[in-house]
């Protein structure tokens, strides 16, 4: 049986980035860049004042009490008309271009003005309170690399370098099919033997939270004809997520129905708890996950395998697997499983409390969880105060 890491490597080798498209930068939040972005101008484009005050020659202002003659005033958006020479100064506001001849800005608070005579109350150092042309970016320099996720900061940076239109990777669309004779939609009241379909909405929300586009396909009954028809519809998308029907029960028909629709199996079963029956395969254009039906197994498999695949399909170049951090265990915990285990926990100030949990159908307890403890397989007692690995939910 594959380990979690081996299974993830298989998944990622089948998840290749989608094609690029052009978008207005203002619509591109959360997308991944498909091109390197270079700066079209130096930034700042000229030497620039960083404070309100006076542009001076620092050599003039070598002691308190020096008086300089005021030439003019330059506010942001204006350009000085005169050169600052020895014995003179120009009043300048934050963001305005430094006049020729000046090499420092003295803040307004350490001066006193009497008409055209400005008295400097403190000595000045060359280069103080100014930013030289190109200090932050040089024209032609790559400021954002292909594969970067566009956060609000990057959207601002795109505007600064004059990019109104950008090439990004299309986000994957994700068909979601819940399987099971027992399932009814959330709006219905279950009757004998029935339960509500919680995985469908759970998966759609998880997909949305990653920035991909969910396409709910509803519920398929446990019969081959219905499964095959709905799988065929799902194969029009980049990803097909099925829940249920991949264990060893008599009505676990999903692997067979997928094979009949031309989906090649890559693996079935992972050394993982919960989530062992995970099925993964691919057709020509779609990667397919058969997620175990138990809601918590579905969630764990989504976090460990589906989310990294979606991030890679969306073009992310860096690490796509969930970040594993360490935390301190607040209570003793006994690991009984031989399989690598992901156990729901509440993480507060880097202290992890395992939740009282009724097994992999227990979504209610999971609602208190904001992390999963990751425990190696094999029976072992963990004492309160030990350091453990956690993944944020
Ligand atoms: P299965 O993987 O089909 O054997 O399902 C395992 C367990 O998960 C069973 O108790 C199912 O009733 C439950 N289950 C399957 N699909 C869903 C779903 N969409 N929503 C909630 N529970 C489900
Ligand atoms: Mg089932």
C-alpha cells in the first residue's frame, strides 16, 4: 500500500497546470501568474523626498543654526524649476522629486521659517530622508515570477509597474458527485435508512475556499447505469470528485464505473487513517478522486491530496502540500493505529488538544477542530507536553 507521501507524489505527477488566459489585473486576485512581470520604469522614477521638509545640500547644514534662503516650494506631482546651490533650500513635500543640486531633506519639524530665511536646527547627513531613482526597482527587472499567487499586494504591484492586463493560469473546474442509495439532499428529511448528503456541500465549499470552481452534480444512486452517466458528465471538467462507493462493500461500484468510462486507476488505498480506501485515477483531461464516504475521511483526503492537486492545476509553482508545523500536546494521547493518522484537534497558542471524537462520521466534533494532529503509524503513547506535528484546517 502507498504511503501518504508516495500517494501525493502520484497525484501531483498527474496534475499539470491548466492553460493561460488574459485577465484585467483587477479581476486577477487569487489567480497564479503565467508570465514573469518586469518593471517598465525605474521605481521611484526619480530621486524622491520621503518626508515633508527642505531639500538642502547636506554640507551646508553642518551645525544647528545655519540659515538658508528659500528658492521655491515643490509639492507631490510638481517638478522644481531651480537648482539648490550652496546657501539655498527648497521646501519639498513627501513624494515630490528632489531638485537638482540637493542631496538631503531636512524634516520640517527641525526648522523654523522667517520669510525667505529658513533656520536649520539640526545638522544633516547626505542622503537623509530621500530615495534615489530605481532604489526599489530597476526598469526591466523581474518583480513577480510566473507561478506566483496574486494576493492584494501583488495586485498593487502590477498597477505600479503599469500592467492592466496579465496572463494567468485558468482555475480548474471541479465536478462533485456524491454517491449512495442512502443519500437525500440537505433540504429533505431523511426517512428509514437515509442520511443527508453532507459531503457534496462540504466538498463544494472546500473547492471554493481553494479558489477553484465547484460544479455540483448532485447524488448518484448505487447502480452502474446512473453512476456511469454522471461520471461521463463529470469528465468534462478538470477534476472529478466522487464521495462514497470506494470501500469494500457490496455496493461500492465506483472503481468499476470509472473504469467503464475510460478512467485509468493510478492507485486504490493509502496507508492512512482516516481515508484508507482513497481511489485516484486519470482520464485524458481529468484527474479523478474517489473519496471515502465518511465525511471526516473526505475532509482529510481533500486536505492531503485534492487541495495540493488543485493548487498545482491552478499553476502554483511553490510548495502545494499542506504546511506541517509543530505544537505542544495538551493532553496524553494514545496512537493505536498502524497507519499514519490525522486526528482532529483544537489548536490554541501552539497548544494542541485532541478532540473527543466518535470516529470518521463525526462532523459535529470536527466543527470544533481547527487542526489535524499528524501521527506516525504504529502504537505509541504521547504524553502531555510532547511536541507533535499539526496541519491547520
Ligand atoms: P461508503 O464509502 O459509500 O461506504 O460510505 C461510508 C460512510 O459514509 C457511510 O456511512 C455513508 O452513509 C457515509 N456517506 C457516504 N456518502 C456520504 C455523503 N455524501 N454525506 C454524508 N455521509 C456519507
Ligand atoms: Mg456508499
